[in-house]
């Protein structure tokens, strides 16, 4: 998916399936991203930590050295701004009622 994203927006040949991450290198805690989505969308939700599950990473960093090296890409948008733009796009392009009907399946299916 990442290669398709880059291929769709940048005229660079990556035909070998190389995964390229165009991220910002900002360290982002998952809980902070979740709380920002709730705040920005003016929603409330109970956040429950599943303490009986193995602990995953506390944060993520979208490491982008390969995108820089292969494609010369540099981040243009901070994570928080990109998150807000993505939310705005999603709400403007989706029918809220239809999403509500399939949300559980979308979240749980692989």
C-alpha cells in the first residue's frame, strides 16, 4: 500500500514492491493519537487498556530514511496536521450512517 501511495503521487519507479514509508519521524504515542482523534472529532469514548494482553509498543515512529534515500522525499506535513486533514477528508467523503452499519466488521475483520 505504501508503494502504491508513493507511485500514485510521485513519478518514481519502484516496481520491485519495496515498502517506502513517507512518514515524519515524529514519535507518536498510540494513546495520544487516539485522544487527539476523539478531541478533534468532538467524540467521547471509553478507552480501556487490555492489561491481559501482551504489551505492544508505547509509541510509533514512521522511519522515512528509505523514502529520503530512494525518492528524495521529505515530510511536508506534521503528524497532527495530517491526522486532522485525514479526519476532515473521511468525514466529508463518507456517509456516516453507512459507516455505522459496517464499523464493527471493518474494525475486526482481516
